[in-house]
C-alpha cells in the first residue's frame, strides 16, 4: 500500500523516534551495574587509575551496594599513582563510615598504592598487598611535581601527615611509618610494609586473601566487633557502569580542554556560516561534555572564561578586521585558558603544555586562513547583487504552494513557485528576484 507523502514523512519520523527510544533504553540498560545484591557475598570494587570525583563516587556506590546486600565484606583492589586530595578524602570517609568490613588490597602483582592510594589502603579494616607491589611516597607536590616551599608547603605537609597518622592509629597500624610516607616520601614493598606493620597480610591473589583473612576480628564504625567469615564465600564483582567508565575517560583535563576548544570552535563556525548544522550540533554536544568533565575536576573558572574570550576575539577579528591584533589576542587567551584551566597542584591534573600549544597553533592557522579569505573577498569587485541568484539552484525547505522557504548559499529565502506546488526537499531553479522574494520552478519544468 502506498501512502501520501505527508503520511510517509510522519511514518519515517515515528520510526526514527522509536529507534531513538530503543537506543536510549539500551544505554540505560548498559548503564546499570553488575548484579551486586547477592546476600552474604564478597563484593569486589576496583580502583584502577587516578583518584578523582568519578572514582570516589564509584567506590561510594560499591560500599553502599554492599551494605544494602548485607555483604560479608568489601574488597577494594587498589592500583593507583595517586590523585586529588579531596577525592581521596571522600573515599577514606566512605571506607571509615562503612557498616561492612572493608579490605583494601594492592593488586595485581606489579601494582602500587602511591600518594593518595597510601591513605586509601591504610584506611581499610584489613590492609593487604600482592607480591611485587609498593605503597608510600605520599608527600604533597606542586604543579611541576616538586616540593611545595614556604609556609604553604609546611601547611600542606603537616596537614597530610597528621591525617594519615590518624588513619593509622584508628586501624592500629604503624603511625610513625605512615607519617614518614608524607614527610619523607618513604615507600615500601609488600614484605617491608608487612614487617613494619603498615599492612596486615601479603596474599598472592584474591582467593589467597580471602583464605588468610578468614577468622580475623575487625571493629566497625559502630564500635561493634565482627569476625570475618570469607572462606568459600561467593565473590561478586561490582564493576563500573558504562556511564561511569565514560565519565572516567572524559574526566581528564586534557580531554576537557579539547572538548571546550572544539565545542567553542563548532559554535563559532555555525554562527559565521549558518546552515551547515553539523559544526553547531557537534559544538553544542562537545561543550556539554566539556562542562561535565570540568565538573569532575578542580576547575579554575578564570581558565574557562579565557578560552571563551579567545573565540569572542576570533569572531571580532572577522567582523571588524582588526588586522590580526584581535586574533593574536585570541591565541594568547586560549593559551592562558589552558594553563589556568585546573586549580590543583597535582601535575597529573594539569593540561599538557604541548597540547595547549598544538591546539593554539591549529586554531591560529584556521583563523589566519579564514581572515585571509575574507580579505580577498572584500577586495573583489562588487557583484550585481541578488540578481546573480537567477539561474542557480536551491532546495525547498517547506512545501511551496505557491509560496514557501528555499535554501541557497547558506541562507533561507522566501520563494514563490511559478509552476504549481513544490514538495519539501525538491530542487528548484531560481527564475527571478522580486525584492526579497524569489520566483522558482522545479528542475525540468517550464513556466
């Protein structure tokens, strides 16, 4: 059965809506975590990578799920070079406030619990390490990775030292050694950490760990003591959801800078060359992702405003022809924005200098090309105005019965068909210009 064109458009749009809804439902299903509500099980949470707000929320969710399922214990597998102090404190608070015993485990072989990871491991009710792993080196560093000097350095060091010392005392571990990891950046492998009583167990793998902690008595936040019964207990892995993995990927200052720059560039192109659509859509999506990424970072909003100002200056250069001065100012603002984008002393959360320079050079070259083209166009002799449109082809954006809207050269024009109704999407030829209205006819038809 053949439907009228208007019906077919409705059917196509309905099908597209159904497909979008199905895709959204699929994403929602994939966003759900693994089934972790199995009662009386061991829940495993994996901290692999930098400590940031996304990782902190994931650990908090894992512990909360374990509490809801009345799990026997939570095992947090740790392999991290460190991260943000605020996120580390959030994780430590989640561990210390857990109603379920938490076992922190530096794993697998070759892993490390450096810097912020040291605090997390020592916060566990039971702390364990795999063979050939390390822990320690928790001294605060500045933006270049060196020591923080002066009063600010003393303040940061003293605060961190007392914090980790308090954690060690709470768990009955070697507080003096814990303090040295901050003040002197000492580190230890699994055997040294065990002999120093910085950890409780060295275990070859997860199964060996659960066997060795079985029967241990731990004290919970409530003050109640409980005996771990972990032998032959089912293990449930509480992995990251699809959304959490995606957010962890984009919660990187380099990606945030790229998204912010490309998003601003996309909107810039759409504003000065409307009708292309793709740059504008891409720019909008990129900016939304950029602002979410910035929401997971210790952002310095002065850096964001510098980047936005850079593209304002680029636009001003095109409009008023500032002979390059405004464009140069835009490049400088873009570089300053990248340098100031994050407000942390941790070098792992700073935008790469090479990335900043690379993007600035690419955008500067793009702007130079655009401005050069505009200058050349302005030097061309004047044309005959709108009458140069006669004979060119346009696309109907609405039905012409007999009037409607057509699209040509990135612009929308009111048009009148001289040969009857023209359907949306048909190609027409411009036969005349009457003020701001075009007269058109479908390709292949005569007046």
